[in-house]
């Protein structure tokens, strides 16, 4: 199994064989900012606050990792993209909150829940594909994602619960949950609500026990 390698902006590196990575797994004095991370196969989890408030630009996560803890990348404001491997089945609350430069993310196909405020404030995120394994959306999970224009979900009826205002303040939203091809069922009409997106016009469709809102380009 390989160690995790931490690369700093001054060109130096450090390594860790920790199974659960935390801030104590690497050094980060004021003059040595963390730039990128290659997570080793010895690691099974990125712990709480692991990369919170870091200057991290990129990270590679192997299939040995099964969870990303609460606040894991909270306000890692230089992170632009990330791929979450299929081994990850848990994303902690506020996991990517405030990652303002994050433009793209690939979500694991085995994730069951998008936790509270998981992507809140990711203001550069433009689109996201939610796999059909996801059953619930947490409170404010995409709130303040002001550039988010589309969320693609291939199986809307698979959602069994949704928290409070998961899409609050997403003014760029034009496409929400849909199948391809999809024809809205009766009753359909034009409604507005502040529950999911403020002041947005949308068509309505009732799926399963909850109401989902379908946005069209």
C-alpha cells in the first residue's frame, strides 16, 4: 500500500501512512501552503476538517477511500475539480461548502445521501450529475450555488426524502430532475416557489410521495 503524498507551494513534500487523514497528517505552517495531494492506498477515510480552509488546488483519491468527513474541504477556495471514486459511500455535512472555485465534480455511483449543506456556496459549480443510487437530499445541499444551471438525475422517483430548501438561491437553474425523454405528467402547469429556487418559473410533476420540480432550458 502507498503512502499519501502532500505537495506544498514551495516545492517541498511530506508523506503519511495514516489510515484516516486529518490535519495532523501533514505540516502546513503559514509560509508553506498545501498545493496538491495524492492520497495513498493506505488511506480509507478523509477525516473531519481534513483540508478545511486550505489552499488546495487538486487532489487524487483512490478506491481505498470510503468516506469524506464533515467539513472535509470546507472553504478550500482554490479547489477547481474533484472526482469521487465509487468506493466512497459517505459525504459528511458541509463537505464541500464554500469551495467557490469548484466548477465540476463527479459523484460516486454508490452514494445514498447528499448531506446537509454538502455543496452549499459552491458558486462556480455549473452542473452536476446525481447517480440513481441517491435516495435523499439534505438541508441546503445546493443552496447558494449561484452558477448552477443544471442538475441531472436519471431516476427522480428514487428520491425518498428531501430536506429544507436544497436548491435555495440558485438563480441560474434551468434544468432540474429529468429523464430523457421526459414528458411531464398531468397535472402540469407553471408555478413559482421560494422553496427550491427563488423566483424561478417551472413545470410541476408529482413523483412518488414528494413533489419534484422540473426545469426546462
